[in-house]
C-alpha cells in the first residue's frame, strides 16, 4: 500500500514543480515584454 501511495504522490509533486517552472518562465517572458 505504501509503495503505491508513493508512486501516486511523486508525479503530483513533479507536476507542482512543473507548474512553478511554467509560472517562472511566464513571469520572465512578461518582464521581457514590459521592457
């Protein structure tokens, strides 16, 4: 049971990291456009 739970949790953590990266890149793009 624990192993299955970890397998489900890990992708969600990776997705959160991906979302953060996308937000970071988008904010950089917005800054570049505002310049």
